[in-house]
């Protein structure tokens, strides 16, 4: 899985193997990123578009051309859904990132820069576009090692950073699912908002043992157990870290009800692109954990 780095800049100036273009179905240029890429890349980009895409390109799909005069070697074109025109299926936006990475793999590109697809003329809400970018790239198997998410303004950069930082707690939550699959189903998670209201705390503990819990807070960003945990770290690696930090977690204990609950909870996190909160200062009294806009039932009591 690639490292994800949000940067402020112009997509046309990125020194990477491939830059991604936020194109349209016609594939003959346009405004925004598309206009900038055709201007800076020169006529070779359009010539190649005409040759390779005589019938244009479907929404959610991707394909490549030369990068002409750009520092990059290839342009990977993709067509995001137009939120403004009523195309609101997030699956199509996810598909743009996945397909673009697939094309990068076919080309052998290792470093790829993406703009925030659909978040300009196509009107996709910026924060959701940023979360979709980070979660989808982080969840895609690829040989690309470095993904740059290029923001053209400060607000976009803030959203991209926020979305990228979430990949650390997400990997920790996914590591607990790995422990459960290894048969260590007494590994339990608590997620709460810190009293300042600023940060989410995640605690992992071995149910039924009085050893201390392993703690993480989003305030420590990508640092967990003295290790850098990012989108590029696999859940299994984080599971190993947890086992080393807390030997009680290595015991094999069966608790299928909790494991099932946890699996559903984590799927909801992944689907909603939102970290779970079990309790916090200003929490309303409805039962369950808040995950984005959804309330997920409380975990079953220990057996
Ligand atoms: N470098 C990096 N990001 C940029 C740049 C740049 N040079 N220029 C704009 N952005 P958009 P879309 C940001 O409109 O929403 C075109 O006409 C911009 O601020 O380029 O997918 C195509 O032909 C925004 O955050 O793409 C299509 O018709 C993001 O890049 C349509 O627009 C995407 O904005 C595609 O719309």
C-alpha cells in the first residue's frame, strides 16, 4: 500500500512518474486541472487523447496518454462524477482512484500525483471528496509506492491532511480485526473523544486481564507505540505491534459475538469514512456508537 502525502501545489509541476487528470467524458480538454494539463503538456497530450480515446472515456474509468512537456512521464486521465449534474454515487468517485492506480500499475509508475477529482467544476463537497481520496487510495492494493494528493488551495490541503491522518487510527482498528481473525477475540476497543473535544482516543485491551490498555490519540498523529503508522503500514504489521506491546493480547480466546459485532462496526467505519465514537463530552443519550451519521449498536457484554 502506498504512502499518501498531501501537498499544496500545481498538478502540472509535480515531478512524479504520472499525474492524474480530472477529465470529462469527451477527453478533448476543458477547464481546471484538465485545462492546465493540456496547456502545460502541449499539443502532444491532445493528439494522444484523440488517438487513444476516439470515443472518449466513461465516468469512473481511467486511461493514459503521454505527458508531453510535463515533468511527469504519463498523464492518467480519469473522469469523476459530476455532483452538480446529479451524479452522486460515491462508488464512481472511488472507482476513479482505483482505476487510475490500476493504470499506474500497468505502466509501472511508482509515484503518482492526484488532484482532488470532482471537487472543482463538478461540485463534489470538498471534505467528502478528500475523505474518499484518502480512504480509497489507502484501501487499494497497488505497486505504486508514493501517492501525492495535490491541493490547489489551503482549505483543500487542510481537508486532505485531516483525511490522511485518519488512516493511522483506521489501521489500528483494522489491526484488532486481524487479532480477532488470528483467534484472539478478547481484544477489545474503546473509542472516546478526549475532554478537549479535539482528539479521538483509541484504547485496545485484552478483556478479562488486568494489564493496562494500549492507547492512541489522534493528537499524536502518525505515531503509535514509538512507530510510524500510516496508510502504508499494513493492519497485520500493526497487529504485531499490539501483540509486542501487550502480551496478554496474544492469548487465544474465542468470543465470536464480539468479533462479529466488531467486524460490522469496522465495516461501517470503512463505508462511512468516519472514525467511531463510543462516548464523549457532548454525546447524546441514544444507545450505541456514533460512526459518521450512523448510530451503531453497543458491543455485546463480555461472555
Ligand atoms: N493543480 C492542482 N489542482 C488544481 C489545479 C491545478 N493546476 N487546478 C484546479 N485544481 P476540476 P472536476 C483543483 O474543476 O471537479 C474540467 O473542465 C480544483 O481546485 O479541475 O473533476 C474538465 O474538463 C479542485 O479542487 O475537476 C471537466 O469538464 C480540483 O482540482 C471538469 O472540469 C478538481 O477541479 C472536471 O471537474
